[in-house]
DNA sequence: TATAGAATTGACGTAAACGTAAAAGGTGCG
DNA sequence: CGCACCTTTTACGTTTACGTCAATTCTATA
C-alpha cells in the first residue's frame, strides 16, 4: 500500500501503485491532522462513524474518511450527538439525490438550533444572576472590610 | 416534634412545644416546595450539603435547611458544581464576618463567570455554523427538488 | 539486532447528578 | 384490621465521549 510517510509526503518507497492519487494515511497522521486522539478515531470507528481500510491490521484513512471526519467534527461542534451524526451519515447514498438525508439533517438542525437558543438563554440568565450576586458579595465585603472604628452611629 | 401537617399548616396536635415558630417540614413537603425530588434532597444530604434534623429516622427540615437549599439551587443555576457549592457553604461561620467565605465565593464566581462567557461564545459559534449549514442544506434541497426538466442552461 | 516509535485489541475508569427499583418500617384513617 | 401513603436505607443504573492502562505486535532505522 502506498503510505504518506510521516513528516514528508512523497517518499513512496513501497510497491503498490499510486492509482489516481489515492493517498492513505495512518491513524497517527490522521489524528494530528484533525486535532483528535487515536482513541477518538478508533472510538468513532467502533461506533460506525468511520470505516477506514486496512493493511493487515493497520488502519488506512482515505480522502473519504477525511471528509466524514470533517462532518463528524462539524456535527460535534454544533452540538449533535454522535448518534445523530451517524443517523444522518448513514443516509448518505452516493448514487442518489440524498433528499431524505438532507431533510433529516434539516429537521435535526432545526431542533438543535432551538436547543442551542434555549441554552444561550439559560446561560444569559446564569450570567445575570451571577453578576448580581457578585455585586452583592462585593458589597458585603466592603462593609465588613471597611475600617469598623467609626461605624457606631448610635 | 412539631410537624406541619401536609396540606394544612397549623394542626399541631403533637406534644413538643412550638418554640419560637421553629417549623419542621418533612422531605415530601420540602421537595414539593422547592421543585426537587426526594432523591435529590437525600443526595444533597449524602454529599454534606444539607443536614436536616431527625425524628427517629425521619428527616425534618428547618428554616436553616431551606436557606441552604436555596443557595444550592442558586449555585446550580449559575453553573457551579455541587462540590463548589459545598466548599463555599462549608466556610460559613455564623459567629464571624465570613470574609474568607465571601472572598472564596467571589473568586469562584469570577472564574465561573468567565466559563459562562466562554460557553456563550461557543454556543454563538455553534448557532452561526449551524445556521450557515442549514442555509446550504436548504439550497441543496431546492436544487434537487426543483423540477429538473429545464435546468440545463448551457 | 537492539531499540525506539507506531499500531493493535481489550477492557476498566471517569465525570455529575441524580433515576430507579427493592424491601421494609411507620402512621393515620375509615 | 387493612389499606394507602410517606418515609427509610441500600445499591445498581444512566448518559456521553472518550481517557488510561496493559499486553502485544509490527516496522523502520541506526
């Protein structure tokens, strides 16, 4: 198999033909490239989100896997569970229009958007409450820290 | 022990004196009053956040416990962990100025505020990314759904 | 060939805040 | 008396996305 040697990218001292620029990457490089751990890549595979080729027991990731990983990371970023991401990706059919997939994605996205907006509202609430109580605490602190010698007014 | 009978609040058919309006409430009422479950109250106690009196094995909550619970719920609302809440509450000393407690609370609050602001930024990012990709998906859908008979412009 | 650096599978651990039985004791009421 | 209802303790289960060994194997390189 043709591998991209770590660090450089064109050693190609191996035997298998290059075949239309199909580049295989091992798990270490893949992880570095996308800022995830090896564990994460294996975990995603275990969950059926990735399906790299194998050279013996060694995982080899292609362009396709990279695209899928990008989608996973995007999904994760916008707050989808891996389960959701998988559901959506499982509907992908390279031979069709993927209307069903797109509709599902849109549906899930709308719900997720609503969740995110709720979350933001909650966080805004929290920020306000926290700010308020911080003000109160600061006030108590100045009252208790202020030189108490001239405090008795009666 | 004087109990507030469920539903009503002044039966007082028991023996122990009323003693300055100290009202004891059992776990069920306490839970209803603050919108938490029995499990939650026991859990908080197990974690050292609450310390209700006992009548035999029955928990009896006083005004003090209610105040503590309110603090816990406020802490939870602004995103503190129960561990943090406990740390802060443990510093409470009814005989002192509680300067240390207030300082700790302020310190933790500042950090929590920063976390909340970061979270909000992340959520805003997520909302933006999600909105963007939803637009793209909608676009793909119209392209694929639009009657394809007159699509060839060149 | 020795050693270091990848890679593999397997499997338990983690965090947080409870949920959810299960089995049993106490209480008031008709 | 029996039933409903409240309460108790004990203890395992849940959720999500990995972290962290452990033991082993493979490969490349000096």
